[in-house]
């Protein structure tokens, strides 16, 4: 199947040119911001790793072998790209055990930057965000239009779409989920099943965001919208003609949310116009939603936009360098697609 993100509408008018990303791993650099410091004692070790041309799962397995622990005793806050140079932290559960010689992990593509004890396991999603440094080569396009796009993104953010990597090569994760829901796949590892189910939720979320980008309401209040506090998980409902809330939205203190579908849970559900829009968008995909419910996923909400913090750029000849920060769960490739065709 084609790339599930290929036809998503653009917020700011479309790309200002084209370029090449990841001609080498050094062109895509990511530094994780956990938002915490090691406590210095406890049953866990926080390992800060720099990796190159390795994915997160590969590094986790390598750590488990060196530490002589089960794979489940190694955890991390988020996945990082393979074709990149990234720093991220792993936690290793070593109750009553001495630290192994962490230098045994090191090689041409992996270095241990720090190792300290901590009182708690790292759990998925428990990071503040990521800082990116990207180099895009062979830029061809309109530099003035590129500058305009960058200014718009710096001031207003971008739609918080899930990136294409969420769906696997040629949308394979969605195809596997369809086979799972149809009963064609009887047994599958829990982690693989989780990836497929997450892909379905992500695709449905993107459908709702795309509708609101197309009609201009992705960063404009509708009556009954579920709002989320910036930098937090707190949710509340938007009322009718709430000028103060619109101002908070404009100043990026709150965000409108969209659905992560599943069975009813603790998350608020929209009402009024917002509920009607989501219902119309999702009713033709009820088979997918029923599948998510059947496998026990609980409904949640996700911000419709992501703020691109501290955005800096420099264009020299045909090389564009970008530096920016994103909150946890947002995709650098989604930012780039608003600027360039890659």
C-alpha cells in the first residue's frame, strides 16, 4: 500500500522546495531530554548511550547480554531512529548486583556517556522531548518561500501527525493489523501486536487531524473540543465563545486534542461540534475501532498540533541546517514535510 502519510494536507501551503535528508547518519542527530537526573542510588542503572546506525531495540538487546539480564529488565523512554546519531538513556534492573564493565558495550557505533544508579525504571513515554540537529543537502527551491514557511512554523507549530515510520514500510503495520482483526493471524508476539495496534490508532488520529487542517480548525476552537494543557496531561472541555481560552490557545498554553481510539476509559470525550466532526470522520472506520476495543486498548487523547521550540536555521548554498526541539511523541519528519519534499 502507498505511504499512509503521503496525502495528508499541509498547514502552511506546502513545501518550498526539495532536498536530501540522511545522506549520512550524521545529518540526523537527536539528543533525548528525559527531564530528570539520576538519583544516585537504587536497583536500576541509567545508561546514557550515544549510538550510530543502530536502532533502540538492538542496543537494548546488547545491554541485556552484557549485563546478563533478561530483555525485559532493560527499558527506555522512547524509540530512536536507526539512520542517525542519537543519544538516549536506558535503564537496567540490577537488584543486589554489581555493575558490569559497561565498556564492554562500546564499539565504533556505540559509546557509553554516563552510568548512574536510579531508584525507578524508565517507562515508555516518560521523557520531556528531543532536540534535533538536521542537515538537508541538495536544496532546490525558493529561499524566500522557505524563510516564510520557517517563520510560520516557528510562530504557530505544525499539525501533530504521526510520521510514516509509525506505519512500517509501505504501510505494512496496518496490513498486519487488518489480518489480525480478520482472524487471519492467530498468534503473534505481544510487542509486535502492540506496534500494529498503535499504527491503527495513529492512522485514525491522522484522519481527524487531516480534516481539521483542511478546514482550518486544527488550531481554532470548536465548541466541545477537549483541551490539553501544554507540557502536561490535564484535560478539560472547551465551552461556547470562550475568548479567554482562544487567547490561551493562540499563546500556546493549551492545545486542542484528537482521538486515540479504543474502549471507553478515563480520557474526556468531545461534545457538540467537535464530537460531530470526529463521529463523521470515524464512522466509516468502525471495524478498526472495534478491533482496538477487542484487544483492550483504552481511548485517550493527543494534541492536534506540536510546537517547534527554539527553531534555528541556516541555508548556505544548497545545504539547509535546522535545530529545534519537539515534545515527546512528535516527529521531526512531520516538521520537515511542511518545508521540503525529501
